[in-house]
């Protein structure tokens, strides 16, 4: 093996490192992540908009439900109190101070009339196409309690003193059933019948 020639390379032009680096081929740049980031941001924004829209519709429906729950009892009570019952009129003598018995009789007649009105409204407003799973469960539970109260009302062994509390309970249950029916219809109109849940303590 011959030793390297120490004069080798003499006379060649010196190599400029900066120029050599500039002439070197560039590596292919990696794929930009910006398009994917834009897609993810747009997708996230759409999801957020949908959530906000559902939340607004949900609160609007809940507000309407609470308003309806407050107005239905007042409406039926107003309707019942303005209509004169001839049976009540014959029980109370003119200019006679109302006794506890006559007051209970008046209230019981109003409750029976309101109960019949609510049942008629529920039968006319029932729409099986807008029933949700949550609303159906609440409706079934309340209907079962109404049937239980009805059984106590017609039971001969039930004390007459408990008739008034039982009818109060029956009307209260029917009011809640009417609220559920109206709430589901409002949620169906807003398009949130499947996403929202009806919550009612009873």
C-alpha cells in the first residue's frame, strides 16, 4: 500500500462550505398538519354549536313546561269556580255562614269536575307519536297511582273523611300527567324529544 501523496489536491480550487450546503438537495418537507388541524377545529366547532342549540332548546322547553305546570291548575280551578253547580247551591242556605262540611262539599265537587276535565283533555291531547322513553315511564307510574287512588275511592271500606284527600291526590296526579303530555309535545316541536329527559318528582 502506497502512502498518501501529501501533494495530492494541490492546485484544486478550495471548496466553500456555505456554497456546498446551498447546492445540496433539500429533503422533502413533511406533510403540513395545518389542513388536518383545520378539519378538527371545524368539526369541534360544529359539535359545540349543536350542543349549544340543544341546550337552548332544552331550557326553553323546560321553561315552557314549568309555565304550563303553573297555569294548568289555575286554568282548571278558574273554570271550575266560575261555573255554578246546582247541587252545591241547594246545600247551602242563603246568608248562611259556610261550615266545614259545606266547604268540604264545595271543594269535593270542584275536584270531581276538574278531574273529569283533565281526563277529557288528556284523552284528546294524547299523541303516541311523540312519546319518549322517559315520558312513557313517568306516565306509566302516574297512571298506576291514579288507578290505586280510584280503587280506594270506590272501596266501601274507605272512610268518608278520606274522600277529599283522595280526590285531591287524584287531581294532582292528573295535573302532572297533563304536564308530561304538554312537555313531550313541546320537545317534539323543538326537535329535542330524543335528546332531552323529563324530570319530575312525584
